[in-house]
């Protein structure tokens, strides 16, 4: 994404306990190049998630990232849901 722009919803990062940090973020941009085999669409992409970091000795020792992977896949056209209507007879 050429114009990606992360926004941190809690820039001071919420400190939980002495060595845990939780950061909620939103990433926006435009799909302008091939990504995981999908040709550029020029579409705007936007999704959000959070990082949970554990800090020990002044260093990040783990960083776990969570985001809605299905929403990410839909926006990049990696997943196309099939809609079926079930009609009771």
C-alpha cells in the first residue's frame, strides 16, 4: 500500500501491569501493487487491530498482533463469501 497511514487510537499506549503494553491501531491505504498474488485494485483498504507487547529489561520480548483476518481477506479479494438463501418448504 503506497499511502499507508497507521493511526494509533491510544498513542500513550495503555499500560497494564508493569511490563505489558496494549496498542489499538487502524491502518488505511490504497492497494496499488501486487499483494500475495492479487493484482493492484486501486481500492482503499482499512482495517484495525491491536498489538500486545511484553517488555522486560527495557526490551520488547514478545509482540502479539491481532486483527480481523476475514475483513483483511475480503478487502484484498482473497476471500469471496458465497451467499445462499435457504427457503423453508
